[in-house]
C-alpha cells in the first residue's frame, strides 16, 4: 500500500461521518429559514418558484425539510429573495466578524458590568438617533392596520406632508407596484424602495411617511428608516387585517389562495420581531378610526417638540 493510499485510508477512518439525524436536522433548518424569509417578504410559494425558476413542488419539499437542494438551487432562491445564500443556511449570515469581535469583548466583562454597558450603548444610540430623525414619523405594519388612514389624519392635524413610499416608487419607476413586481421582481422593488426612502429623507425634515408592510424584508432599508424617522408600528388582529384588505378590494399577494389566512398569520409572525423594533406601537383592533387616531396622537406627541437638524 502506498503512503498516499494509507494516508487517505487513515483520514477517511478518522473523519466524522454525519448521522442521518444531523443531516435531516440541517435540511429542516434550511426549510425553516426559507419559509421565514419568504413569509417576511409576503411572497407565495408560487411567486418564489417563478422568480427563482424552481418548481413549486420542489420548493415545498425544501421547506418541509424533505428536499436536499444543490448550491445552485439555493443560490437561485436566495437571488429571488434578494438575500446572500448564507442567509438560508442555519445561523448563516447572522453575525458579522465585527459583531463577533464585539461579543468577544463583552464576554470578557464581569457580569456585574453588563447592565451598565447596556445602558451606555442604549444612551449613545438614542443620542445619535434623535439627531437624525428630525420630525419625520413613519408608520409600519401589515396592510389593513390603518397606516394610510391614520397617516393622512396625522398629516392634516400637523400640517406636515403625507408621503406614501409605495407611491414614490411608482412615480419614480413609472409603473404600478404589481407591474413592477411582475416585470422586474421583488429584489428590484426593494432597491427602488430604498432609493425612494433616501430621497424622502433628504427632502423632508418633517413628514408623515407610510411604508409597505414588507419594508422589514430589507434589513438595510429598515435600519435606515428606524434611524432617520420616529417609527410607529400600527397593528391589528389577523382577522381584522384580512377583513379590511378585502373591504378595500386589495387582496394581493393572496389572491386565489385558499390558504390566505394561514399565509397572513405566517407573514405577521415572520415580521413581528422587526415591527417590534419601532419606537412605539398601537393596536387598532376593534376600534373606530377616531379612537385609533387618538392613540396615535398620544404616542407621537413626545416626538413633536424636538428640534433637530
């Protein structure tokens, strides 16, 4: 036996062989990440299949943990979701090298100093953020929560411009949002949304801004919004979201979808943690418009007297 063969045989014997259980758990985790990111973007499985040129049946297998996608398939899916491929892997892309370094330093501190450090960081972020937010108030949340209605009321009350970010995108792109999504795909829409938000911030020190519910799907855009506007999450019970959307005659992206309510709940759950990062939140469930507006006015009043550049 040659040395090369002997070495290869030894290395093969020493290498850990992954168990079926660990492989199954890994594939199930990929499926969970894919479902979560798809739901956060409000995309149906059929829409993702068309955007990624992957069969809807195979996507269902991947999401259930039964599929074992190749790197090229994952790459196509990630591109359709406007994500790095690492984001579809368990724990992939969750931490950057800089964040790892910060966490390493924090772990060296005595436990008694962690609370003080957290307060210092929070105070620094608050100082930096308040200087950037000016008098912009942004309303986020799912369709049907009342963002546009309450936003217009607040705009009239304060005499500030009312800006719907979706309308800004349509004007600048020259097509409706559904047409834009169909022609260019979700990734292009998210890029246009980011550009529109940057322009609104540059042009308006005081404004009421409403956003598409899926703005949280782009971490950079959402972080920009949180940093440059006082953000309020307008929410309601899933049944009320659904009934209000239907009443408005707008049923996308769940048109002709028998799982509409299940999809809506999944979208809300996927986005809940991101929406909760807003400075304030109000629940409009079971309330008249006037009651919702009174709630909104109470939570934004602390932002109104600030004089920032």
